[in-house]
């Protein structure tokens, strides 16, 4: 069955539908509806779908499509509900129950027959959180229900009838800023929270702070602090605390309102207000006269991150201790991690690493476990290239610390989705557990061919193999938790319900900590593997190589910077759907660029101290890199045969020295030489038959590295002895 997804963006619910259908074996492709109906209709005609699904659509489908194809649209509303701000109204009005309807496309928006419907209890949460969790899960349930009806001869969708008692929805207009406006002298804390929750993600609630018009996001109720309604009374963790008539609210993020045609970024609140906030200064309390009366100070609250528990509602990093297990939480807004946030996370992790515990569980955030470097913060920096460099190094420092924690078992528990550097950071842990239903995007190249770091060239092939690692990073497609488990990217898939998932994580973590013999065996094996891996190729080599590519991304050309700008400002100059998700719009195949995953780098651990031999060894790494980077069969074969000749010449010279010196280990040494020559012969046949894989070359280079460390070093040491016997 051929299913086409038409969406306004390939994110969130669209990716969930894509992975669900792909996992089930359907032929799936995507067309983005970006405003040009001619391009959209051409794409539909090209794919020839049996069914069209619209998981997230902000534009109307043209009649030429829904009159000729079965088109089902996801509407985040209960029966009878119509309008583009359905979920916004439900949150702001305090609805206790809401739902999702899968509707046939029709002339009037949201008025088509209902194919499937689901309801769910509402949480006191942001629109993005509700959409990611309840709305998405209900939409997936509707999807599978509708697919069960698709070929049923007796099925008839339900014609909407507002006279029925179960049709509780109404038609509501698009919510305007006047509907969202906060009256700080009238609205209570709960009402203010609901209004900001209903606009979270987009468009935010327009307000004024110190005369500056700003949009408010990321709100949390404060239970202790009070003050004059509307005034900012405190700051902490880059958030501001604003008093209400019955308490206060923390506001984590703001975006300045700018003239039409200009663009602004959503940033931490204190960053947006940095030139306007009157900072707390205890010296003001001793001043007299008009000065001390006219300046209203804002209390700056410091958080002791070494103390367990969440001390403030706006706190982004905290930990909990339960017996021998520590849980580290980091629900960063939208999953992005700035330089400062990475350093804070590392600071808390390092504190936990000093405690007498057995297990550290990295919990991330419930909606997003992590998405890598903070593109908004980078875009807002005075020098985006420099800030990019600081950010990637800060997250690398965190990943390195996780990988090198040898006295504790580390677990990445992914309740939320993860992408780019966040997905790769999870692989630093010893075990990766994921909630069913999350989406993983373990790739970087959509951001202006960004190479990525986080030691992914070490951890990803180690888990899934070189071929799959190359496929994941080059194809740039999302994968489900189940698919990630099948390929070895994660170890365990747990329940889709967040509460059950958390309970399962805690049960498994405590069971692991309680099994002392099993724990010690796990730690011993971990230390052994780390030592072996370090001897073969130090972590510093992986990092150096990755950062060399990233330096070129940041400073060498403008592709990444332009892609980042388009992403953070939501600019889309193109009307075309990217070909990696539109399988019906096939692009010409291209080989991975030089500097792709298969790379071979000389390291000091291989140095024997003989300049001539070391030079020959180094030359082999250069030749292997040329083979990996070759773009055509003829060029690859020529580079490979140059490598083979180099190996044969080197072995011949080395064996002549052994014979001359009477080296007693020569026979075993020569056997290893022959084994590697046999590997090269097999590769030569594969290259001639165009059956060569990069993994073959990787295996050979691993053999070569092991041979240097063990056999060549033993021979070099023996040469320094007066008697080779």
C-alpha cells in the first residue's frame, strides 16, 4: 500500500507517522505543502498514492487532490471542534478532556466525515508537551484504526452531526493576541500559566516588560516568592520571576517583538532583558534618599546544584538520589544545549561521579532528551562561528566524561526524542533505554552538511556497525525506538506511557545496582573494553578528527551558517520537498564526501621510535584515507592497489631485517603479515567485482593497528636488546 504524507513540516507528528508506517512495511513518501499547489499536485501525481495522510497541515488542500484521493487530516480536537487554534483554546479554557479526530478532507476546514476519534485527559502542561505526548499518541491510535477500515467494504465514516450529544466541540476562530493577553492586576497565577502554556512553542503571549514588547514562553508557577503584581522580583537560571496577585510565575524564555519584516529569536529571559534588568546589589540597602527609593532591585537567586532535588520550578538541571542510583534530569527547553548549559550539566555530573553510588541514569527531558548544540544561542552570539566552536567543545567534554566513567554504570533513559548531538550523546552511556514512541534523528547533515562531533565516529559504529552508521548519517532519516533497537542503537524499548516508563527505568536501575556480582562483572568488562579501545585508537584521535571537520564547517564556508539562520528564523526559500524524505523525487546518488565516517588517522600510540618505520606506517593511513574518499570504482581501485604495493614493500623490508637480526619471533610475525596480505587479496577481488564495502577496509586497518601495537612493538623492543634470543 502506497501512503503519501502531506505536511507543513517534516517534524513531530509527521515523523512519528513516517516511522510507524515504515516499520509496518508500507511504501511511504512525503510532500511538504509549502504554498505552491502546482508543485504539490505534481508530487501527488508522481507518487500515485493509495491514501494521503496529513498529520500536520496549516494550509488547505486543493480540491483537485482530495476529490481524487482519499485524504485524511489529523485535527487536534474533540468531535465538532473546528478551527486552527483548537488546542490553544482547550488549554486556555481549562478543558479537562480533549481529543484527536481523523477527518476526511473537505471544502470547509475540519468539517469532513470522521474516520477515527480518540479522547484523553488534559494535563496542566504546555501546548508542545500535550501535542508531543497525548495528541501524538491519540493520533497514532486513530491512524491504525483508520487503516483497519481502509479496505473494509462496509465501513462508512461518521458524518459530523452537531445535534448528537457526543459532539461537544464548537467552531472557534484563530486565537489572537487580544485573546491571549494577560492582565497582571486581574489574572491569578493559574490563569496566567494557562495562557502562556496555550501559546508555548508558537506564537507566545505578547506582553511588555520594562516597556519592551516581548512574547512570553516556558512558564512555571512559583510557590514561595511574592511581590507587587506585574513586577519582576527575582531571577534564577536565566529565568525571571514575575509577581501575580496571588503569587508569582517563572518565565524562562522571551522573544522581542520587532517591526514587520524583521526577525527575532526566542532566548532565555535574562538574555533578552540583559540591558534592562536592575541587578540586586546589597549595597543599595545602605543608601539613603531618592536613590534608594527609586531603584527597585531584582533578587538574583543562586541554585546549589550539588543539593538533590529541584529547588526552583525554573531549574533546568537537578538530580535525585535513591539508594545506589543517581538520576540526572536536564529538561532543556526544546532540547537544545548551550555552552553554559553543557558546562552546568557537566558540573552536576562530575559531582555525582564523586558520590559512593553504583549507577548514574541520564534522564534528560520528558519531551526531548536532547538535540545537541543550541542554534538560537549561537545565532544570537556576537561571533556565531566562535560560539559554535565553544558549544561543540562543551558538549564533547560532557560526552567524554560519560565515556570515561569507569567505576559506575551509566544509563541513558530516553523518555523524549533525541536528535543530532543529543542522539549521539546518549550513545556515550553503557546502556541506552528508550520509551516506545520516541523518534531518533542520529544525523547532522541537514544543518548545512554539518559533520558533527560528540565522539560519534567512535560510539555509533561500535553499536551498529560501520555500514549502518554510514547509512544513518548519510540518509538523514528519522528512526523509531523499535527500529533503533533492532539495529543495536539502543538496548531496550520500554513502555510508551511516561509514568510506566519511569517506573520501569527505576526498577531496572535499582535491580542492576543491587546485583553486586553482576555489577562488578559489568564494570570490569567496561574497563577492559575501554582500555583495549584506547590502545587501538585514543578517544582524543576521534575528537580531533571530528573537530577538524567541524572547524571547516564553522570557519571554512557559509553553508552551516546559512542553514542555521534559515532554521532558527523559520525561513524557507525553497518550495521543494527535500529528496531524502520524498522517495518519489529521487536525487542522483552521490558518494559520501571526503571526511565521511570511514576515516583513518595516525596516532602517537603507534609510534615505535624508528623514524623510517614510523614514516612507512603513517603513509599507510594516508593511503587508506585516499581509498575511503575515492568517489568512483576506478579511482578507488587505483588508490587501493597503491596501498597494496606499499604494504608488500613494507613487509618485505621488515622481514629482511628480522632475518638479518635472527629474530626468534619472525615466524609468528610473518604469519600476521600473510593474514593481512590475504585480507588485501579478498578486498581486491571485491573491488574488481564492485562488491567492496568500507567495512572491509576498516577491518584491515584495525588488523594493522593491532599488529603495530602488539607485534611491531615487541620486535622494536627486541632490537634494542643486545641478544635477540
